[in-house]
C-alpha cells in the first residue's frame, strides 16, 4: 500500500466533539450534585 486515502469531514468533527462534551458533562453531573449536598465539616471529618 503506497498511500492511505482519508477524507476529513468537518461535520463529523463537530459531531464527535459535541458528543464527547455531552458525555463528559453527563458523567460529572451526579458526582458534583452529590458533593454539593455534603456538609464541609462532615467531609473533612474523614480526611
């Protein structure tokens, strides 16, 4: 094989970027919500 053909479509780049941003946002919502409900004194007690 002398070369590898590739075709970069900007629409695909935007879709993948948006999807990865959405997944990372969804993955951080629950831990952030849970941490916001914790009292600071209770969290520091177990440190």
